[in-house]
C-alpha cells in the first residue's frame, strides 16, 4: 500500500527572523513535493503567536493550490467562529473553484480566549457561534437564497464541489462529536479516540444521517528525516523545542489536546516522541511493517531551510520510491 505522505506548513519561526523567504520556500517545497508524489499539504490557524504561527490558512491554501496540481490540501483546524460566516462561505467557495475541489476543511472551535478577543468575538458564545456559522455555510453553498440577518442572501459563485466542499468537524469532546452528527458532517478527532467516535456514530444513527470518522494514526506526531538522527537532534532540536514550548504554553486544563506533553528540554522532547527523527531506512522498515502515513514538518519552529529541504528530499528521493508511492 503506498505511503500517505504529507507536509505540515504552519510557518512557525524564531524571533527576529524574516518571514518572506520562508513563505516562498514553503511554496517551493509544496510544488516540489506535489510533483514527486507527496499526498497532502496541510495548513493551520492560530493567532497572536510569538512564533508567527500561520493566522491566514485560506490565503496559504490558495497559494499552495496555485503552485500544485495533484496533492490534497487540508486546512485544519479552521477556526470557524472567528469569521463572518457569509464571507467565509464566499472565500471557501472561491478556493474550492481555484483548486478544483482539492481543499478540505476541518472546522475547529478553538480554545484560546485571546484569539476571540482580538477578532471581536465572544469566547463564551463559541459553541453557539460555531453552530450558527456551520448553518450559514451549508445554506450559502446551496442552490437557493437563504435568510441571513433578516434579508435574503445568495452567495456566488457556488463551490466547484457538490453539494459542498469537504468539511469535517474537528474536536476531542462529546460536544464536537454530537455537533458533527447533528449537521451530518464527518468527524475528525486529531487522533484515534474510540469512545468519542462511538458517540458520533450513535448520534448519526439517531439523526438518520450518514458520515464517517477520519483521524491521523499518529496524532500530531511529525517526522524529520536525516541520515544521522543524533546529529540532527543536536543541530535542529532547539527549533523543534521552540515550537513545542509555545504550543504547550497554550494548554488549558479542561481541554485535552493530542500528544500534550510539557517539555523543558530537547532531551525531554526526544523522549516524548511528538517529534521523531528517523533515517530513510527506518521509515521504510516501519512502513513495510504496517505504518501507513507520515507527516513531515520541514519548517518547524524556524528550522533552517537547508535542513528542511534535506528532510523533504530524503522522503521523495529515497523513501517514496522504495514504497511504490
């Protein structure tokens, strides 16, 4: 079975470093990967991040779509309650047309009050905002005008994909599972969660709707490839740690997150396993033993471009050909 391979492009960086060259490199990497059989390219959304974590995933996805032809593009999580829902419906419809339906979207509710505050949204109403926005999106992509704020609205153009672009509901809670089932949308927890998935499937049946569950087998684990993993950890570990520390700093006690491990050193991060450094041969052996996917993060935490390119080239030149991908 061919390996499902993905690039994660969240555009994190180190303080004081320029961003323009890294954004251009990200598009060059996306184009190179797409031409050589990489399956998917992922964009994300966070706001007010010290690392510059990507705050505009739809713009990034559009740029990636413009320089690729085959790879699937994912936006996840897209923090739906932070947007005007009609404008979001328009932007997604145009992106769906631009990409000929290659972009999928994982709708997330978010968990950082400061993001809501910065964008003028009430964090306490996030559940209701999510429900209202999802209802508008699904109506806006339909053929008929619908009522919004007391007036008839007819969003144009309609999406390329019928009945609408692939929209999944992300989350790790019972509420998220029930929301996905209620709207008849696929459910996408960030890692396998059998108990929550069972709630989703039961709710689907109760509502007489159809759907499915999609979750990455390795959660948020990302891979860096090197012929010398010990050397790579010595040279690149601080960049891996830089991103991990910021992500850990956003932890909320009542919100579980995938692979949540507070780490204070490169050694602790290496033991935690949320970033793995493998040789091409190690990854090939794992895939032949049953592993089905890998996510490279070639710009993680401000990683120097040469190191990111080396990891990507090892994937497409030495791993994918051995696996028939």
